[in-house]
């Protein structure tokens, strides 16, 4: 007589199959590059792994963090990061491509534990681009760098023919100094740690999406683009044992969480009721059928902190305007390995997987 399989056993079998599938190395199947390859999800991982890592493989690059941590001959530790910005439209409520180009690289350095110091800026400009608009974008970058206390110290300019680019693309690289003794790594994340989110999610992606004017949605949503380096220092002062950080840009909090747990011996559980989302952002996401967990941010980060330091971390973050809505939104649990799950408002749960593409291309 065949023994009946319990619900718990069925769930374990399903999770085991999911785990085996998720641990498979991403494969690049396409013959041409698509927009999905630039979205920060599974397609991006396949492209990076099959093309760039395969060609450039080294110990630092394989860490695939927001910035590389490098050691100088004198013993100093530097963080080095680079990024490109192709935002459309170039100006949107709350900021512009110029603001994002500065803030994005500053934030990549900051969540790597570094204090940002210097930036470079390279421009690819389409023939016929208005000089007046270029001046405005450069002024935005200057203002953003000045207010953040960093310097733009080098750069490059290229002009391509009419139709060869969509106006202007900007590439910035940054260097920051990592203070002695500061070490952030997912290798030190432990079961029982708390997931801290520095503020509300989804504003940037939805602000850019609505600014395109293709949707008949009228919502007062402004981008959250901002430098988070001061907020990071506040967090590390209050929670010195912070394990790991990442700014939730392309792919949002859902993608960041999946990047953390991939190939790890733990799982990450998020609580839907604790996720801070502005009502207007949630409403716009609902109308468009988009999960705010996957919408990009340009002024928010996710941090993993010990449970004993979580309350102090939140209290400290809330003293800064950018951290006023900071919250503990989840926890690290021992199993199922490599899974991100969401406890829903209805008392159930669902898996939060990494997207293949992105419902909002060209938002950063």
C-alpha cells in the first residue's frame, strides 16, 4: 500500500526542485543583445557570465559587487566603481540623468563601505544635441557632486552621428577610501540577521515611467535620486557589525535580495506589511501590474544587520531626512537555501524570484 505524501513533504520536494533549477548556471541563448540583457535580472547575469566574466575573469571581478575593493602597495583600501546612464526621458520629476549619473556612482561606492572622493565623467553625445540642454545636465552634475562633497576630476567627450545615439549617454567612474577595519561581505551574513531598508521603494522607476507620457496616469511621484553616503555612515556608526549592503537600483529590492542569497546557505524572508511604499507609487504599480519590489530606486539601500543592532540602526537612520521611513522588512533564515520569499498581507507566502527582463527599461 502506497504511503500518502504529506503536505510538508510535497512542499519540500517542490522547494528542492526549485533550488536545483535556481542553482543552474545562467546560459546565454540569444544571438543578439536585447533590452532584457541590460535589466539586471537573469538575462543580464547570463550575458555578464558568458561574455564579460569569461574574457576578463579575475578574483576581484568575480565578486561582482557594486565596487571593487582594491589594496594599494601602502596598505590603503580603495573602492573603485563604474556605471553608465541612459535614462529616458533625460529630465523627470525629482531629477535628471545628470543627478542620477553622480548619485548612482556615489551610492555604489558608499554601500561598498567606502567614503566617495573622486569621479570621472564621460559623455557620448549625438550630433545635433542642444548645447543649452547639455549645459543644464552638466550643471545638475556639478550641483550633485558639490552637495555630496566629491570632485569630478577627469572625463572624456565623444560625438556620434545623427541617429547613432539617443541624445546623450553618460558614464561615470568613482574612487572612494575604505576606512581601516571596515568589512562588508555576504560571507559573514548569518541566520537571524535582520533586513533593513533605508526608505520607501519604487519612486524613481515610477517617476521616470510616468514622465514618458505614454500612460494616462496622473500621480504626484518624484524620483528619490540622492547620495546615500551620509546615511551609510550613520548606519555603520549605530550598527558597526553591519554585514552587507547594496543599493536597490535596477531590478529593485527583489533583485538585490536574490543576488544576496544566490548560492548561499541561507534564505531571506521579506514581510509585505513592513515594506514602505508611498500610496501613490503603490497605486500606479497596481494600475500597471508592476510589483514595487522590482521597481528601481536611486536613493535607497538594503542592509543586513545583526538582530541585536537592528533597533539602533533604525533609530539612527530615522534621524536623517533620507532615512525617515527606514524599517526592518525581513530576516535571514537558515532554509530553504538560496530562496527569497515574501510573507503576504493575507497570511500566505510566495517566492520572490529574479526577473528575466525588466518591465521598466532605461530608467537609470
